[in-house]
C-alpha cells in the first residue's frame, strides 16, 4: 500500500499539462504563445464575474449596467483600442459585416428576435462613426460574453484556438481595466 502511494505521488510529480498537450495536441507542436491570452482569460473571467456580476454573469443585465456605471471612468485608450480591434475584425471597409461577424452566435437561447437583438446592436455600434463610450463598452461586453460562452459552451474546434488568442487578449485588457476601476471605486488597490 505504501509503495502504491509512493508511485502515485511520483507520477503526480512528473505530470505536466504542457507535456500532455505536446503528446496529444492534434495540430502539431503546441505553441503556448498563441493561446496564452485564452489561458489568462480562464482566470480573469471568474474574477470579473465574482466581483462585478454577483457571481452569476448575465449578458443583457450586466452589459447594460456595467456600461452605464463604468463608461465614463475607463481609460479611453484601452476602450478605444479594444473597440478598434473588434471593429476591424467584424466590419469590412465600408461598414458591411465580415463573414466572421455573420458566423458569430450571440445568443444560443431564446427566439430569433432575441438572438438577433444583441448582434444587431453590436453591428450598429461598430458601424457608427463616433459611438459614445457607453455604447462602445456595452457592445464590447456583449462580445466578451459571447467569447466566454463560445469558449466554454460553444462548438469546440481546437484548430481555431490560435486565431482567437488576439480576441481574448483584447477582452482581457478590457476586463482588467473594469476590474481595476471597480477596485478603485471600492477603495481597494
């Protein structure tokens, strides 16, 4: 029994997530730098949800209330950088939606009217020449919620993870800025 416990402990000490991925990754060698922001997102999102969404994030309710509460105090540089990233990703020059945006699912539940409402609002905000900071933040929060839901609940296509890393990096910047402002409002650093 003691030998079995010792062997088990030795196996645990040798276990490595990276090694497992390297042996089982379907797409050649795993390039951690291409999924680093996705890994960080899995830590950042629970902090965001716990601190700002009462431990149970709701896309509509929280996007509206957080945009209202935080749009005027967020770092404009962060907000504009993240907005510009998603605008260029989801709109062609001239304002029509890209194929990527058209394929992006915003709501897996509810009727088609509800499903299209968020998508139409994001598209409208991205297409406006100079949207207000509240509209920008609300659209970006809708996108953040969808990226989160697609990561955890959506179709799992691991070969697409590399192409999503920059999107998660952008969302991470936004969420960390909101968390920072929340802490400042609460008097904590």
